[in-house]
């Protein structure tokens, strides 16, 4: 039972203070250690879903199924987002379809790697 002088609790969900674009910008801090380009420009990040409560689900892939640094990249994704104001749980879903190809890279990434 609540005390009579306790502040009333509201059942309203607070608006999340960050957007999908903010998440993508935050993920530009995460670099593929073998290639040296961020995971967004590499085209590894497919989606970022944000719940009303601030939980984030990043759907992404890796450059190869057997990428030995996959767990490191997943941990760095979580680290890059954890300081967002109002963030809840951060989950990373690795998917293999569609498979990553160099065509998914941004023009900046292709230029940096000398691909044209």
C-alpha cells in the first residue's frame, strides 16, 4: 500500500530520447577490426528497432559466417549504445540472409578501400 504523501505514479510511457538515426550514428563508432571501416558504412547494420521503453534491437550481419571477431563486434555494438539517455536493453541479432557483399558498402567505404 502506498503512503498518502507519496508522489502519484504515472502509467505513461516516456518518449525515447533517441532515434533510429541516432543509433546508426552511434554504431559508426564500431569498426570492423580486420577492415578498419565502421560497421554502418560497411553495410553490416540492416536495422535498428527501438521499443517504447527504450530497448534496442540491432539486426546486422558480419562479412563472413565464420568471422572470428564476431563476438568482439557484438560487444562493441553494445558498448557504443549503452550511454544513450533512456536506453534499455541492447540486443544484437546476427542474421545471414541476405548475405553481406561489398555492394552493400557506402560510397565512402568503397573509396577508402580503393574500390570503384
